[in-house]
């Protein structure tokens, strides 16, 4: 009788722990907005990066870089992969090509420090932003 009672208590504890673990809010659920910052290529140039989340929870984004001569270059962000509680790896696409951007967000999603490259293992160039 005591053995069944102990097993029942253990199963209840496991169920409770599992329920609590699955109900943890995603720390990056509120990243929507425009972030103003710098991106480094040969030089640092201004960039506005915008993140959105669809009604179905799909993340997407876009950005506009302003080159030294004033030319604006637009691009898109997709294939969002959460690598950690505050870290995202996304794909970028613009007229210069495509690649990966890895970003570490602040806890309140007020800013991010990012690094970009042409492959996930070569994200070495700076790309950051502060939420407007």
C-alpha cells in the first residue's frame, strides 16, 4: 500500500514539474519593434532592423542600411532559430547576398548585440540595435 502511495506521489510530482517547465514564457516573445544601430562591413553604417511576429507566432524581419553615399539597401530576415533563451540565429537576404545573423538580446528585448557572416560558423562582423 505504501509503495503504491509513493509511486502515486512521484508521478504527481513529475507531472507537476513537466507542466511548470512547459508553461515557461518564451523570453523572446516580445521582440517585435524597430531597433536602430550599426552594422559593420568595411566600415560601420547605420541600420534599422525590424522584427515582427505573425498571429501564428512566426517570426520575420526586415532591415534598411544607409550606405555612406546615402543609398538605402533593404533586406529581409527569416528562418528564425532560437539557440538559447535570449539568442537567435536568423538568415539575412539583400542585394549583396545572404547569410546568417546571430543575436543576443537583453532580457527586456530593448537591445541586441549581433554578429553576421555568410555562414552560421562565420558570424564575425558586428550588427547591433537598440529598440526605438
